[in-house]
C-alpha cells in the first residue's frame, strides 16, 4: 500500500518506519528541510532504541523515503497520516495550527479515494472540523479517520509492532477496512482492532493518558504520606499491586511525570471539560500534585544543606524525563536544575542520551560529563532523577572515593536504604523510611 506520513517527529518517524517494515511503500514528509537532510544523511533527529537500524534497512530496500515535497508525496498515496505536533498553548488547549495548515495543503493533491488519518493527539471534535474544512475546500467529501497512537518512548518500536490494540475512528466502513488491511500484520496475535466514532477515538487517547498520569500522581501522594508515617512505599506498592484490579504498571513513585504527552494531555482534558461547561476536578488535582512532586527533590536538598547550599556542588544522574530517550520536555530534572541555579549551586550532570538537549538550554551554566562517575568528582551530593539501567548497580566504594560527601538523593528508589546506611551514605528516597 502507498502511504504518506506528514511529520517526521517522534510519532511520524516511528509510524513511517514500522509501516515500511511491514512491506508498504512509505514517504515521510516534513517542511523542515534540516530534519529531512538529517534523515537523508543516515542520522535521526530523535533517539529511540533500534529505530536507526530500521530506518537504514527500509531506506536501503527502497520502501522508505523522506522529502519536503508534500504535493509529490501524497499524489499516489492511499492513506495519508498527519503526525504533526499539537503542543499545549498558553490557555492549556492544544495548538492545532500545524494540523489545519497540513489539511489545507493536502486538499489539491489527494487521490479521489484517499483517506486522511489523524495520528496526532487532538481534542475531541477535531476530526469533524478537519473533515468539514477539507471537504469545503475540495468541493467534495474528504474521508478523515482518527488513529491515535499509544507509543511509549524508549519502547516505541515494540509498541507499534506488537500493539495492545489498534483504535480507529471512522465514519465509513470502507475507511475502517483499509486501515484494518494496513494493521493486519501487527495484529496476528489476536490483539483487537477497535472501530468506533472519530469522537470516541479522540477521547480514548486522552482518557488513556489521563488514567496513567492519575496513577503516577496517586502513588506519589501515597509515597509522600508514607514518609510522614514511617511506612515504606515499596511495601505498600507491592501490597496493592498484586490486587488484579490495580496492577503494578505506573505505580512507581518518583519526582513527577514529564514528557511530551502526560502534562499536555492532562491539561488538554481540563480545558476540554471547561469548554463543555463542566470540570475535570480529578485531573486538575492530578496536575497540581505532579507540579508539587517536581519540588520534592529540591526541598529535600534544601533541608539537608540549609544555608550552606549555595557553596555546594551537586551531581545529577539522569536528565531525560524517562530512560531510553533523549526527550527532556517537562522533565523533572529541569525543575531541579532551575531550582538549584537559583541557589547558586554548581552542578555536574550526566545522561546517556539527553546531554545535548540540556546543553542547548543551559549552555555553560552546567558542567556536562560523559560518564556517571566523572559527574561525581568533587561532589557534595548525588541526585538521581532518571532510572537509567546503568545507574542501578554502581560501585559504591568508587562513589565514596570520588564524592566529597557521601549523600544521595534518590528520586527513583534504586537502592536498598539499609544497605546504603551500612555503607556510610546519607540516603534520601521517595516514600521510604530507614530507622536510625
């Protein structure tokens, strides 16, 4: 099948590559000539494990190409996916300007039977508005479907190739059939292909992310309460996670959620509720708890060092909002850095993938280290913000030798508190208590 994907960001690039991998002829389109040049040179504008190898293979086998020429790319396409950004605006609503612009540009170049598919995360009702807008410009009905993505950064290829489910929102069964044919290779293990209205598909995406964000804010609130009551959130998490109605996923306490989806989508639902004359009171609290949680590590650091904080040097392990990505959007580490810069703290930072993105923001305000241990040299304390696998089993003796003070603020609860105490570390966690 001939497929065009407009947008070569995270979602668009993964979608293009995985669809090419299943045998389709795919063209990825972007107005940013710099991104296209990067892709043509054999590099990626993002980091996602395994993606570069798939892009190279499908380009080599001529199933995948990239271009800035939208008109030429879509003229023979049976399906045109729109995967452009819909960032949060100042009001909390999704900014759909890029989506509208793509729709307008597509109209003169579409085949008569082409189906336009919205892959971007958009407010409920966007599909209908785009369909009406494009149909009016074309003087005929343009078929617009919705196909929300459920990709986890760091595991996106597996999520696309082996999805829990595929959700499509359509108005005509013919559009559903075409999408079913496209996704059939990924659903051979009897995963469901769920057909619904475009409005329900749009809401499904928001509801999924809102639910996951709610679980994170819930466990973080419980963790903070555990600290006050001398309970251990890890024990509590096990105690409730084995309840099949609850489960373990997204029940890990930490310094708050970040990334391109949860913060934006939670606020979008809050805005949607207000526009509809209602209120998303639960999600307003989820968002508020998350913003407060991002201050937990800075608060622990300030309490420990007191007035001497301004002359200290801190090491930070982990800058991306989660492991296996270089994405720092809404990352808790940025809140920590901003708060420590206010105090005049010197910081030595390390992340396996995100250093370049952080350096683009902070420049020479930070010391950037390419290895975890080099970040510890002369440090008065270590702050762990992202749970990269390489941080889980460090050599604590080496750490003690490198650091001025053996103090660890562990935002991910990676180590055993009693072991750390016996090893001579002052060890702060999220929601755990060690008897003195």
